[in-house]
C-alpha cells in the first residue's frame, strides 16, 4: 500500500497502472496532490518573475480567468502573510 511518504512519481505511476484497484486509486489520489503542489509552485514562481495571468493560463492550457480563480487567492494570502 502507498505510504504517501517517499513515494516517487514513477512509483506512484507504476502503482496507478497495477491490477489492485485500492492501490491504483490511492496512487491516483497521491499523483493528483503532487500535481496540484507542482502547479501551485510553478504558478507562484511565474508570478514572482512577472508573468501575466494570460501567459500562465496559456502555459497551462486554460483560460486566464480559470488560472486566476484557482491561484490568485493563495498568492494574495502568501503576500499578506509575508508582510506581518
């Protein structure tokens, strides 16, 4: 079973394609969490480097409003926290 600790993306991908549904679904959930963390980190970095929401959205293959709605609140909260 997946531990969520120390599992690499390749380990998770392998588990996701295995025959056991419980292991496969756990791997899919872990990959989804990893994907969300990676996307957030790269969006944060892109914004810090001055990328527009349009450029970020184009890179992600989504509309500007979708990218902004998903990520802007976290960036605003992060900036507010760093001012304290």
